[in-house]
C-alpha cells in the first residue's frame, strides 16, 4: 500500500518531512544504534536539509549516503553532495567517516563499483533505514530516467550511466538496493510534477515511461509527501 500525505506547499513539505525523519532516526538509533539514510538531490530537499540543522537528531549515530549523484566534482554547483554539505552537513556534528559520498569526479563505472563495495561494507544487510527520493517532471527518480537500462537493473546496487536526455553521466542507486529500504519518502512539490505524479500513480506499470513506478519496497514502506500543486492532477489522493 502507498502512504500519502498531502501538504499545502513546499515549506509545509519540508516541515512534515523533517518531523518524519526525526521519528525514523530516533527509532532506528534506539533499535540498532545507527540511522542509515540516503539523501536525494535536486532542489526540493534543500529546504528540508536546512530545517534538519535545528532538529533533535543524534548525528554521531547517523550515516549519510546518496541515492544518486551528478558526475561532477564535490565542489561543483551541480553536485548533490555539495548542496547537502553546504546546507546541512557542514552545520551538524556528523562524523566525517559517516558521510559516504558518491564520487562524481572519477570514472562513473569505477565510482559505482567503489560505492557498491562501500554499501556492502557499511550498510548492514544492504538495507537503508530511510531513502529520500524526488520525482522529475518525466517521472524519473534518483537518476533512473525514462528509457534507460538503469530502470531494469536487477543485480548491481549502483551504476554509472550516460543519460542521453541530459547528455551527461549520472551515478545512481538501482531498484534492488532502493527496494530493500525500510522506509522510502518521496518529496514532491510544484505544479510541474503533477503530470508525473498522476502517471506514476494511475497509469499501468510501465517503468520505461514512468521510472518511479519501480519503487516497490520488498518489505518496507513508501510515503509520498506531496504538496497541493503536485497533487492537482489527482481527483482524490487516496491510494
Ligand atoms: C537529482 C535528483 C533527482 C531529483 C528530481 C527532482 O540528482 O536531480 O536525485 O532525482 O530528485 O529530478 O528534482 P527537483 O527536486 O529539483 O525538482
């Protein structure tokens, strides 16, 4: 079943997401002593990350990963790592060794292989406590883009691939590792996402056209946090 939570706007989405993250972090740390979270990139999560700075999270016990990364250096303006570092990670006491960066500056195949090894070493049972995901207007998520083989990857946990549509290489986690997560939180705001939300929720399963449909946790939960503008193409938002 798909959980959904409609919020008024992007600011309310950041507030609701922050509250859910605090709760999930607290319960994971109480249960295992650690909280393993994969951050999403793009612009939507920026307000959330800024809000998390002041939230009561035991950062010493948090391990931060990424769901995808642009193939650029970590100080590049397009880097998902740089956005999270500037807005959040440079402002909280997360240990340096707990920040597991996808290395966008190296050869994509090598970076993907290295990250998979890191996940197999540092992510118990390959299971994230939480994965944050965004949704593109074309229904992509992470860097699983329409028409790319990444959408159908069943073995590797991380791949580097050339995204024809963008004309760039991207690093991305794949459905096998994403769908092992205990919780997946989609953060979707803005009218430009309304068509994609409707397609992912209402169209028959067709991941080549609607990649976000591949997100189906094996035994975890998916929650969609959607603002009114992004939900505007749904008559009702009941799942
Ligand atoms: C990225 C993201 C990507 C993003 C969506 C939505 O690297 O860009 O991982 O999947 O979540 O494109 O991006 P916005 O939040 O900027 O709309």
